[in-house]
């Protein structure tokens, strides 16, 4: 009887001893303590950076007045946030856009002349849209900064009284090894075109609208056709061609 009880006790004790030995073999997991650092923000908006850097999982407090970010989290995460701040906190760049407004029609007219710098674009437009004639109605030079909304306006001499506006939703620059690419968000072109009045009752000639909007990427120095809009019932179209240059 005693021998049986001893055997039972051994059977119970052995698994417990094995479990304790197994637990002792496991290394103790160290709890990584949080650290806090303050990073100076020299060029960009601290709140904009805070929203971008939230994906790291650290606690980030922005101070726009002091131009700083306070970051709290595991040391490795805080260091990663610091490296990201260095990457994105760079000087804001200026961009100069040259916008050519062209008119394209089925037939070539006496005023249809294209400057030398647009000859390659003109060939592309003739092949794509079968234009017989192309001419430059106006050229607008727009200067803006990254992240800023900008607009410009002007008028055509033909037909008289035609007004237009160009609005940019924002600009951003992505740097590459040899060249920059300028991203234009929500470029909006609108033209108000006078129409011959049908009677003398109206105090001024009626007008009709033409335009379009588009997002476009422009490699620095490249000429990009942004879009076209019908100009009149004869099939004449307005075409926008844009070039971009990053300036100091």
C-alpha cells in the first residue's frame, strides 16, 4: 500500500518538476521603457508632420508656436520618428509654371503660328486630334510654393472679351536622381467666351463657358498637354500645355 502511494506521489511530482524546469529555462522578457525627445521643426508645419508621423505608433505632440514636436515611445520608435523628421523637414521650394493656351481647329488660319519651343507638342496634337491649324492665344507664367493654392487670370484678343482663369489646388515636388517631378493637384482651367447676341434686348453679349480640371505630373523641363475644351461650334478647341521649373 505504501509502495502504491509513493508511486502516485512520484507520478504527480515529476510533471510538476518538469514544468518548473521548463519555466526556469525561459529568459525573462525585459519591458522596454518609454523615452521622450523634442525635435525642432525648421521648415515645415509641425501639425502636418505630426499627422504624417502618427503611423509610427508613438505619442506625438505638435507645438506650432515653438516649431517643435515632442515624441514619446520606445527608444527605437522615437529614433525612427527623428529620422523621418530629418527627411521631411526640408526647405519649401518655389515652382515656376509656364502655361501655354493654344487654339486648335480643323482648318489652318492666317494667325496659326507656333513658337519653336512648342513644335514637338504641335506635332503631337496634330497627330492625336487631327488639327489642321494651331496657334498660341496667350502665355501665363505662374509662381507658387509647395502646398500653396494659386490662381491667375487673363484675356484673349480673339475673340475679343474672352476671359480665362487658372487655379492650382496645390503643388508638391518629388526629387529624383537627376530631375524633379512637380505634382499639380486639381488644376482648373475656365474660359468665359462671348457669343453674338441674338437681339439687341440684352445689355451685354451673352457668354458661354469652357474648361476642365485635372491632376498632372510634370517632369522639370518637360512640356505636358493637360487637357482640352471645346471653344466654339466649328470644332475649335482650347488646349493647355504646361512646363515646370523648380526655382530658389
